[in-house]
């Protein structure tokens, strides 16, 4: 009986993971196609940035207005207004 238990224990292989300090963002070397990345001109990156910012300004202002309104309501409820 004890021999069978010993055999089962020997068959189990413990997997050991080593931490090499790399992060998930450090996975760029795992791509199969080794084509170099194309450089995007600064003007195109700036245009993209400002286009996205234009789309984000109005929702940001609405959010700030809502938070300000909630803050004023809470001040009024606490009697500090």
C-alpha cells in the first residue's frame, strides 16, 4: 500500500514560476512578425490628440457641473451654505 502512495507522490511534478521582474507591457518581443513600427509624424499625433480632447471637453464639463451641484446640495443639507 505504501509503495503505491509513494509512486503517486513521485509522479506529481510541481511547476515553479520564476519572477524575472518583467511586466505585461514588456511583451513586445513576443510578436511573430518582426516588422519595424512605422514612425507617426508629430503633426498627425497632435491632430489626433486635439481631436480626442475636443470630444472629451463637453462630457468633462458636464461631469464637473454635476459634481459641483452635488457638492452645493450637500453643503445646503449640512447647513453650511
